[in-house]
């Protein structure tokens, strides 16, 4: 076929055929009335989903109140801190303890601007509309991120209790700050690229870069507050006993109260369109110069689930990346691959494999949440308990329930300790990671 000559205009006969096909469909008027009145999702919802998604779990962590990212894209950061805070809550008997998301969000904005300037200078010889430069300019001050980005921030800056740096208007609704930061970074890109094009000296470029970063720091401090360098840890445990530890730095706090070394964790991915048993890297999304790199070990889904189960049985929550907008009821907290039977409703074939969904942009890693339970029947998972970061008004006080089918279809990453991998899988981690393009399906 000569694709350059395709020009398929719809004729009156074509339109008549389309109408004829519609009216010969069984019960087409009944279906039309149901969909027009109720909408596609309500008209196709499977009432048996509530049976499949009953909230009983054979393995369940004792967790407290959910967090709330509100109008922001910080799910990756909330999920990272949720897995950490549960360790503190269990060890020190403070069920509803919460860590400061705004503290790490501040540093992410500064670090992400810093690495953005490096990338802009490294690509200054490319046109602004090249695919790579266009990617960097697309959303330079965005909220989204990966687990390794949160881990890198914790490793460099430590953590704070939420009481030491609470949420602000601009962390709970990042719209205004994000738009302004995007404008700022793009303006800085114009300036830095212009200096390179004009043959400016390294010293002149370094001075402009430093000033640009100072301005980003100022914007973040004005919007979120400047992070404290020391704080006093004060809390009452679940037995109402008072505790105080004065003069802690955030890094000291992490090392003193949180046992895990974040380098002991690995991101397992399930991206079927890529080769399994291969380590991949996503350098375009690293957020700290010299910090932890984003890497994935790509494995079959059964391996991801088994590692997650092992970690839950050991008493630790599991960060996982997913496409939450697929087959989800936000209000009821349901995640079920057969929640909405839209193919049956319209009488069409909508089936795609997981690999096809990723390759053809039907799916993406759009959200991060935390696994806090699983129901095992004869050793096999049937459904999973999910801690979200959308507040208590969604699902069961903020907790969702996910069928194992949804896990198979729409979960792409889990973060587990390396000790829960087999010896052969651990050996794979010694590979040199294969870099992925910035626009890869796992990005």
C-alpha cells in the first residue's frame, strides 16, 4: 500500500452504511437510552465487582490515617514517605505519624532546577525543537516523579515530621507555583542557550546559572517556607506516653529513627514489550546531580507479585507504580479490570495486551500508591489492600481494594528489598543498566 496516497473521504453511501449497521444491532435503542441517561461507566458497571472486592485480607499491615496530596502530582513522594513512616509507626507505636511532604518537595524543586540547567547546557547545540530539548522544556517544573527520586531526596536531605514543616497553600495546590516555575525555567533556558550561542565564557555562564538557581530557591522559600535545619521531635505514642528528642537535623533524624538503607531496595518493573531479566535506567528523570539513579529490573509479573507478598508478610509496605485511571471507582475505592464492561456495552473488541497498552499509549505509569495487605487463598493472591494519598473521603477511609487481575493489567512497578529476590535475580542487578528514552512508556 502506498501510504502517501491514502485519502479516504466519507461519501453519502458510506454514511448510509454506517447508519444501517447501527440500526441492525440488537437492542440498539435500549442501549442508547441507558448510555445517554447514565453515562458510559455507570451503564457498563459490573455489580459483581462489589463481591470480588470485599475488604478481607489474610495479610494486612496495621496502618493508620491516610495522607492527602490534594491538588498536586506528588503521589510518588507521598508513597515513598508512606512506606517509611509505617516503619516508624510500628517501631515507636505511633499509628498516625506522618512525615513532611513539603520538606522534600521544596528540595525536589531546587534540585530539579539544578539538573535542568545542566541538561539545557548539555543540549545547547541542538535546536529547541529537537525531540530531546522539547522533552526537557515540556514540563520542567512538574510535580511527577519516581520512587528513586524520593529515595535520593531522603538520602541527601533526610526527613522531617509533618509538624516541623506542614503543608502550605502552594503544596496542597501546586497549580500557580508550577506554572510560574515552568515559565521561569523556560526563560532560564533561553538565557543559557543564548549565552552558549554567543560564545560567552564559562565564567559568564556559571554566573548566570547561579543567579537562576538562587531565584528558584527564593521562589520555593516564598511559596513553601524555607526548610528548618534543626527541629525538636515531640510526639505522644498510642499509649499516650510523651517523647521528646531536641536539636535533631533531618539527616540525623532519618539515620537515628529509620533502620532501612534505601540502597537495599530495588524497583521491579513489568514492561512486557521489553526484554525480561534486564536492568533499565531512566537518566532523563534523575532529579539530583550525583544522587540515586532511576533503574528498573524488568521481570515477569508473577515475580513482582511474589516479592510484594514476601515483603508484606515480613511486615513492610510496598511502593508501587500503576495506571490508576484505568477501571477505577474513586468514590468506592475499587480497582478491578472488569469493573466497567465497556466492550460488552458497545459490542466491540477492546482487548489489548499489557505490552500493547504501553507501546500504543493506552497505558502509562500515572500514579504511585502503597500496598498494605493481600488476601491469599491456597497461597495465591485474590485481591490487594491499597493505601492511597487522596484523603479519607475516597474508598474506605482512603484505602482502596484491588483485584489480582487489576494488579496484572495495570501495575508496572513495585519497590522491594533486594533480599526478597532470588539469588539469580539479585545477580541480574550487577548488569550495566540499559538507558531508556525520556519518552519511554515507563517514564
